[in-house]
C-alpha cells in the first residue's frame, strides 16, 4: 500500500456513473488512506449488507474463473466499501473510511464532501472503463504490432555490400556508446512508490469493467430477499420449457458426442498433414545451393555465404512467406483460444489478435484480387504475351541496340574516340545479338505458356504474379546487368589508374600497407611513361564515361521498377488494414499511451445539494429578506477540487505505418546517401537492396523459429484437453451447465 502524505485525496471515478443520481454504496480498492479507486456503485443496498457480502464473497458468486487471479493482477487482496453515493440525508462528519460523494441532476461532475478545515485538497480522476470482451484496454506503452522476440541470426548479420556493413558497424558502435554512458550517470534515483504504483492503477482500470459487471449482476443477492410461491401458470410454462430444453439438450449431446469429435479430429489431422508437407517444401526453399553472393574486389562486406532458392527468386520468397504464415496459424489460433480460459482482463493476446486477423484479412484480399487478375490474364493470354514480347524487344533489344549505335557516332555533339567507341559498341552489340537469338529460341516461344501459368498462379493471390513478373524481369534484363558490371569495372579501373598517375606528377605514391600518401623520387623514364599513359587514359575517359552512364542509368531504372514491385508485395503481405479499421471503429483497442486532461479546478463549497430537499418553515413571510441559501443545503467553507480526465491515446497513423517509414529510410540510406552517390560516380558496384531488408517487414509478424510438426500436434490436442477441464467438453458440458444455472435461479426465487 502506497503511503500518501501530500494532503491530497485522489479519487478515481468511472464516468459511466456520471448520470446516476440514485443512492448507493461505493465499492472499490483502497490503495492508501487518500488514494481510492472506485469500481462501481451498488444501488438500493445498505453499507452493512455490502460489507458482509464482500467478506462472504456473495458478490463474486457465479465467477467462471478464480477471483484471486483478478485480485493479484490488481495488486490488492480484496475489495472494500469506500463510502456512500447520494446519501444526502445522512450527511455528517468527514471520515476517510467512508467518503460521501454526490451527483446532482444539474451538475455534470461528482462532488465530494470534505470540510476545508482539514487542509485536504481533492483530485477526482475520471476514467472510462475499457471493455475487455471487446479487447479494449489502456497501456502506458504503445501496442506492438510486430513480434518482439526476434533475435538477429547469422543470416541477418551478413551484409550484401560495403554500405550494409558500414551501417551495421555504426549501429553496433552507437549501442556500445550507450552502454558506456549508463555507467557514467551522475544522478541515479530509485523509482518512487507512486511511480511503481502507476502500472497497478493501469491494471485496475483495465479490470474495472469486468469486476463492475460481476458486482452488478450479484447485487440482488445482497441483503434480505423476499420469498414468493410460484403460481400454477408459471409451473405449466416451466414444465413446457423443461420438455423443450430436454429435447434440444438430447440432440446437442448426440451431435457433440459423435459428430463433432470425428469432424474435429479429422480437421486437426488435416492441419498436421498440411504442416508436414509445408515443412518439406520449406526445407527445399531454404536448402543452400552452391551459389554465393556476388563479391567484388573493392567490397569489404562479408558476402561469402551460400544462397538458397528464396534468396534468388521473388516467387520462391513469396511461397516461403505464405508457407510460414500457414504454419504459424494453428499455433497462433491456439494461443488466442487460451484467452477464453481465464479473465478477459488478464489475457494479453490483443496484439496477437490484431496480427492474426490482419494476416487472414490480407490473405483473403490477396486471393480475391488474384482471382480477378488471373481471370483477366487467362482471358487475354495471347494479347498479354504479344504485349510482353513487344515491350521486351522495344526496350531491352531494339532500343538498347539503337542507343549503342548512337553512342558509337557523335552522341549529343560530343567528339568521342572513334576506335574505342567502335570497339565497345561492337562488343555490346554482339552480346545483344547473341542474347536476342537465345531469348527468341528459349523464352519467347514458351511465353504464352508462361502467361497462362502466371494467370493460374494468380488464384493463389495477386502477390504471386507480381513476384513471378519480378523474376521474369530480372531474367530478361541479365544482359543489361552484365553491361553495367563491365562498364563499371572498366570506368573504375581507368579512374584508379588516373588517380595513381596524378600522384606520380606530384612526386608521391600511395602506401598500401600504411594506407597513406608518401613522398617518392621517380626517374625520368618513369615520369615520361607516366605522362604518356596519363594522356592516353585521360582522353579516352569521356568515351568510357558515356557508355558507363548509359548502362548505369538503365540499371537504376530496372532497380527502381523492381523496388516498386517489391513495395506492392509489401502492401499485399503486410499492410496494416485491420489496425486502420480498428482506429476508425474502436481506437481503444490500439492504445498508444495515456493522456491526462484537466477539466476543471476551482474553489468549491464542500457542501452539496441534497437529493432529498429539507423543507424549511417560515421562509416566505412578507417583509422578510429572502435567504440566498437553497433549501436542503449545508454551508461549509470552500475547498479546492480538481477534475482530471484519464483517457487512452490511440496509435497515430505514423506509429501504425512505422515499419513503412523505416523501410523508406532504409531505401534512402542505401541509394541516396553520400557514400552510395560517391560509389556510383566512381564506378564502384552498387547492388540492389537486399531481399532480407525488403521482406524483413513482412516476416516481422512471424516468429524467428517456426513450430515443428510435434509442437503443432501437441498444441492442437492440448487445447481439446483444456476444453474438457474448463467445462467445454464434447458431452454437452456447456449446455448442461446453463441448464443447472437456470434451475438454481428458479429454485432461489421460490425460497
């Protein structure tokens, strides 16, 4: 219990009682002498009866789960009577053990009786009890829409190029500096008792709705109950209802004992078989092939790991993602079902609920859009195949051939080296001719079949044709990628040689061992040879630059188009559609923190208007001065009272799309950073953003290690055992429990 010595009476009051003016008893938790948490107000009952009902647990009867779990969550062993509500006729001396709260019909806020001679201020915090059945709750920390148990593995630690390696090294350096700063803190204080009690208050707010509903349901059992004999007509109606109930119960028992177990067992076996087949296909997609990542001599990143099918092909990556999702669905569903085995306020699966149904919704939308796209492609397969052939020939063969021929002459009026331009142009044209003949022989004749395959794959979702088209684009532009690599290496070598020869003119050379520029004395023949080579390479440089810029521009255009396709895949696989719907429909299911708003702070009289006015005599005599004090008002000095609204702050749009902002920042760092621009201008290789970076957001809602077949089997059939234990067994336990409950209620009414 927190000791409060600041002379401030804090009262947390549910605003659902703001319109009630009926006398009642306040029930809640007493966190300290001056910190009171109100759960509900029980109307038309006496204080003594409520205290006895709380001690005998009469108000907690009918609980499906142990009440001790809820009390442990709220940090209190029991609830108590805090005072009275709208008992104006019993207004007396102030007592912290029994506070007196009033709500008049003409006032919007509750009033607390407290004489000002006690030097005690009042703070009323109004809160809205969240409904846990609707997954509403408040939280000090924003809800996490991704799994927080992800740990970096060796695959994530491997960078594709120098840019990735430098970025990872900078993150590790900053993390190490932050750890060192923690040891140099000048002032370090322990959390105060009020700071430690704040999470407990948040849990009490989250549990208030469920406990208030339980207390209100058991209010008729508080105090004496009148006895009544059931009439003859009521007995006839009860007998007819009993016969109908027995018939329905018999049919329900037959279905639950014979039909439902067989269907449930067959469905679970089918899920396990699907998981086994999915595991086999996943192992094939994750098998390491004897293919390594491209590693250039100037790259310092560790990129010597072997690649798998999902690292090479976007379609294989999409299949891998879908199989991972389908493998996680049974475990995720059993996790959500466990929340029905305890109090709704205790279950902490709200983020899992959002992730599960958001994934299902996205898969359903993906399939619906895919069916429409697949139907269109199949109906126009020939026209689509001809359109793809025309586009490929126009931009990857004929257009590229015309551009190279233009560069071999005088592009834009530039006077290039004729011999070098002719050599490079003939080389690239020969590769284009060979590539065009090979593609027309191996790919283009089968393109209508490929289009039909893409159309049928669309019935698995619109993401599949996009991924296949991305792979097809990479396959049909391999020659452009080769041209970019070749021209970049030629330009980089020539530029490096020119820099070295320029150092020769200055009488210096680069010390590779010490990584610095040292002085050096050159002979005359060395200077003469260096001058000749520098002159030749310098005048040949514009020709090389023109070819390099052409292929670099084409390569960047292809990377941009593929990044657009990957962004479409990210939207289809990980768009926060369910979270956006919840923000519009019920923002309390997406808590992003708490907000305290000061509603009113004033010097008010400690007296209040009694709900039962006292009639005064001899107040209307002629000639007497009228009394300004209203009837039934007890005058007391003024005291300070403040009203504060405690509300939940929903997640903002930026927080919902936080991963998209991170992905955008990652793309910007990869392609628009000064280091990358410098690499591009110096002819060093700039690889595309790693597939792990693009698909990392889509895998963020999946566990790092997927559950194996035995864990899926154990989770499915342990759920059935838990249902037997909790009364949801297959022999009609739920229905019989409801019959017994109704029978007990009728029996109680006849006493």
